[in-house]
C-alpha cells in the first residue's frame, strides 16, 4: 500500500497516542512489525477526499481486532490515516431484548 500514501503522510493512532509522520517512519514501522495482519474488509464509504473503512485485522492470535480506518486524501493519495482498533467483546445481557445478534 506504500504507493497509496503521500511521502509526508501522517498515520495517527489515537488509542496509543502515536503519530507516525512521513514515509520513512511509516516504512520502518511496518518493517518492524512482528507479523503484519491479514485484513478482511467489512465495508467502505467515501465522500470527496474522505474514505472510512471498517475491517477485521487478524494478527494470528485467537482474537481478531475490529478496526476503523479514516483516510483523508490529497491529490488522489492518502495524506492522513487515523486508525482505531478494538478487540470484540460480549454484549451485556440486559440489552438482549432490543437487539439482533450480528454474524460478524
């Protein structure tokens, strides 16, 4: 995906308080990952220069992370990515009478 990013693109990870600025740092982060995840897209919506993608990330562990990526584009390439990810959790029983169980 490297070619989809601007050289000065920013990756913002609010949950861990990290901001990765520029292609050199982005490439170094991905090279250092113990294992890059398998990404299974769920859905994607876009408007103008904004794309929001939902996906499941599988790092090979028993738990797969649910993820939201927010991509901001400039001149057809990603200028900023903001990513949020979370482990799934069991819904509380008290809500059961008002909801349907999702298959995802």
